[in-house]
């Protein structure tokens, strides 16, 4: 009868109202009745966090990060208490805990704390009494008892970290989609749910714009080999497994196509081609806290070159100002900007051994008269920057080309 | 410059919206600038607690008390974080804490926990750094780290207990009225604010329906001789001091008139007049958790008597059922009920040495043709149960009679 431990995580949309909380309770209880031990991690109800952030902004446009954590951590505390009550209503024993109460110890980087260790004794004790243990996601506590939050995707991280600490057989991430798809189903109707994907592929997918799971949690899962199951809280369908190695019947070269429209491109023209110039440019940007993504430097003509790079749109205006100052400082020419770009990528572990993927991608884009502005590659992905207006066409064409609609 | 420590407590109506939170911040900062050390205790924003109770009720009509505390304690946590942000905005250092973080240790009676001890080291440490310390009212934590709440009036209790522990020179209770009045100003326009009142008088006033402060906090203040100052958060006027002894210029016999319309009366007729019968009746009621307030037993005729008592209306239907069962068990007669009653009381330490007060009260009611149904007295109060419809007339007449309008 006893089947081991599962960690289940439910996001804000899964607990947005009374009815949904009751549905989550039903699902949790059904697993308990099947014989599993359960640790359930919950996010704040629906838009609670956004509402609290807005309220804080009205009081202080630059709120203290410590007080922000104090404020935001209440959202998950409300969720866990309500879920415990809903499970009690179904006749099962359950007990809720804050991050502090179950000993999720973090550093003191408020609003983006990192987990240092987890003292899981309290959870183990309650599990041994047969209780369903409900833990507030997204939050922890410093060694000096200050409440911290883990930043974006923090509840996923709580779930994965607890799964690792408690040696869970699986970490289920419940969300409002059925799993990871070969492409965004809103763009490509033929997109299929992927049954299994490796940590590395998921990391590429996550960093390339697939918004289901934050890269950070997948990295931790990979590091400790925690099997993740991403699935929908609104159905009983199997979702997508994220695991170390996927044994496929056939050799799948490309697992999925991703699209990222959150970036903008900056080009510094006529950069003097001498050592240390690139270091100067990107050193200044990183010093200002701006993350640069793709960087392309063309071959030199007449001891001058053009350097292009992409940054997040949120940091674009800051980046362009800095780029202009640096350009004039090093004696470069014009600084060009382009915010109407999109990044389309093909991802798959199979492409390591298939040199034809890049050629196939470029060929497909060319056939659709889509100009490639920048290219970057990794072991398991190839990304092209194209004009934003061609984004959907590119995704559909590549999805077709690599046989993902089958 | 340094003037000692004040504990200030702000109720839910004082922090109901952004503007009010900002006003509280301004007041706190003005005290800090005068040279006081400050510990500020805050309740949940406006109706937050009621909203959370309602939400819980939708999920589970009989929610676990432990989970209820987990849920409700978030209300005060939100308040303290927002108040800290508002104080920061005014350029002062402040830090917020939950009840658990400042070591307000309670027993494990969830929803009505009692404070066992306070480890105030954390507060003292932050005060010594010159910070304004903000503490979530109404909550504590057990020795096993479960979050508890202190029940009705809990934030007042937090403030008084901290004032005692930190040897504060005063505990200010900010509310939405100017202080304690000689009668309810909504009933008697001539009611005056009382400048100073003793703990004992306030206890009588509190238990007799004056809703400004719960008896429990006044009892603790009395026990440890903590001076309380009840005042309005919407003005700078002096409020009412609640202290051990009031030195008055003249001998004030009666301090105030109170009115309580929350009770109902039950009469068991023709009760056999033999030993143990009263014990049987009130033993059953107390066994069912029903608090009985006033009890009157008339003289016996023909070895039978009538016993009347009052209970809170909330417990009335439970009490009447029980009374009927007990009555038939002991061979008594009819059980009569009356929910249209009111309790009017005169309160004052001066009346101990003035035997004329009772006579004056009865005479005044008689002159207004108000029949007295039950009478009860203590050292410093006399209460009469009258028909509810005469309540306002009685309050006004007694207010006039005892010279409180002057």
C-alpha cells in the first residue's frame, strides 16, 4: 500500500478561488488514498502577490526589500491555511507550515534569496503521523529569523528543493497548461505535448522563452537528479516528464521550437578593432547590472568592426544610453537600435550528432524569405534573431520542417 | 533629549487605507523626533480579518483553529510591513516583526491563546540601534513554533504586555473615538470624555458594554500597573488615562453610565426550593460552555421559587434548550424567555462610600416609569435589567441625575 513520497506544487492559477482550492484538495486526497506520502507546496492565490506589490508601491515607491518579503510572504501563508482547511473538509489530516516553520534556511538576499539548507525534521515528523504536509512556497527564513522570498519561480524551487531533501520519487509541478509543448500552441496549432524531455533541453527551452518553469528550479533538479512532472491542475492527463535522460524509440533530433519576443538589439558600428574593446563595452554593461544575451561581432574591415548584442527590453533604455557613452569613449561610430526583433530557436539533445540541423533551419527561413540578423548556437540549440513580424511564420515553418507535428 | 519608551497601538480602523497608514507613520515619527523610543503595535487593515474569516468559512464551515490562526495572523503581518515602508518614506529607520519573531510565546489554545512570556531581546536590540520597532498585534507563537492568535482585543493585549515587559512609561491605545465617555455619545449628546479613570472602573465599564477596550487587556495593565492612554488616531487631543488611582479635585461618585443590549433573559418558574437545584441548573449551563451573567432568585413561596438569569444573545438558543431540559428534569414549571431587555449600569469607585447611589438610580428609573426587572450590584457598579425600549431614556436620565453632563 505504501508507495513513497511525492511533492506536488500548485501555482497561483491553480488556487485562484474557493472552487479551485477545493479541486486541489480533492486531487491531493486522491493521491493520499492511493498510498502516497504527500508534501504539497502552494503559491499565493491568483493575483494576491501583484495586489500586495501595488499596495506597497502606493505607500513607498522604493520599499525596503526586507519589508517587501515580510509583506509578500503572507500570500502563500494564506494559501496553505486555506488548503489545509479544504483537505480537512474531505476528512484527511493535513497541517500547514510557513517556510520559516519547516526550516527553509536562506541567505539574507531579500526578494531573491538562495536556499542554504533545509531542516526537514518537522516535515518528516508530521509525515510519519500520516498527515499531508502543506508548505508555503516562495519563502524561507534567514538564520537570524528574518523572512525572505526566493524571487520569480520561487515556489517551483521550494518544491524541487523539498523533493531533493526528502528523497521524493517525483516532484509534480501543477500549472494551467498540459505540459511542455513542441512550440507555443497559441502560435502553432499542431504543437504537441512532449512526453519526456531532458533537464538540458528544458533549460534551453526555459531560457529561450518557454514560460512554464524557471531555469533556476530545473538547474537544481538537474544537479540532484530530481524527476519533475509538469502537468495541468485542471485535468488528469499525463504531462511532461523532465528527467536526466530520455530513451526514445526513434532518434528525435529536435524536441521543440521556442520563441522569445522580450529582447531588443543594439549595434555599435565602426568599433576600432583592437584588443580590450569588447571587454570595455560588456564590462560597462555588466557593471550597470545589465544582462547581455546574444553577442555577434563581424569580421573586421579597415581595422573596424560592428558589434551587435541583445538585451531584455526592460533594460533597453538603460543599455542604449550606456552603449552610446561607451561608443563615443572608444571612438566608435553610430549606435543603432532595433526593438522589433524576435528570437526563434530549435532545441534538442539529438542535434549534437546531426550537423544538418543548422543548415535545415537556415534553409527553411530562407525559403520563407525571412532574413537572419544574428545567429547563436549551443550544444543543444540554435537561435536566430529575425524581424518580429516574421516570428509566427518562422515558428510554424520550423515546426513543420523538423517533423514535430507528427 | 531621550525621553523613555512609549508603546503605541493602532487598531484596524486607524490603518484601514493607504492615507491612514501614512497618517499613523507621521504620528509615530513625530514622537520619535520628540526623543521617545517607540514600539508600535498594529492590527490588521480595516476589515481584513473579517474577510479572511469569511473566506475560510466558504472552504470549511468548521475550520481547524490552528489553521485559522495561520490564516488570520497574515492580516497583522501585512500591516506591520506597510507601516514600516511608510515610516521609511518619512526618512526614519523602522523594522517590522511578527509575534513569533519577537518571541511572544503563548500556550497552544489556538484562536484564544494566552501569553506565557515575552523574550524581548530582539526588540531591545533594534531599539538600541535607534530604530522604531513595529510589532504585529494579536499573535504569538507556541514553544513548538505554531502560530497562535490571542482572541478578541488581542492587539491591545500585545501592546499592554510589551509595555510591561519593556517597562514603557505609557501604553497608548489609538482608536476611532476620543477616549472613554461618561455615556455612549450616540445616545447622550451631553456625554463628556473622562480624563482619567481607574483600572477597576474601566473593568466595570468594559464588562458592561463599553466597547473601547477589552477587559482582558485592562486586567493585565492593572496587574502590572501599566498606564494606558486611550485616544483618537484622528486628532491630537488628550484622551482618557486608565491608571491605578485617580486623584480628583472633587469627590466624583459616579464616573459613567453604560448600556449593554447583547443579553437576553431566561426565567425558570416554580423551581422546587431544595438544596442543590441552583447548582444543577448552572452546572449544566457552564458544562455546555454557556456564560451566565446576572442571576436572581426570588424568595420562596410554597416551597417553590423562580430563578432568572441572563446570557449573551449569541448563546441564547442553546441556553433556552438546555434550561427547558433541566427544568423538566428537576420538576420545575414553565421556562420564560425575554430577548427585549437591556442592562443599564452606573459605575464609579466613589459609590463605595455613598450608599445613596442605588436609591438614586431606582428613584430616577421610577420617575421615568421604567420598571426594573433584575438588579445586581458590585463594589463599584449597580446594574438594572429593564425593557429594551426604555434603554435610551434610562441612560439619559441617569446621566443627568448623577451630574455627568457638567
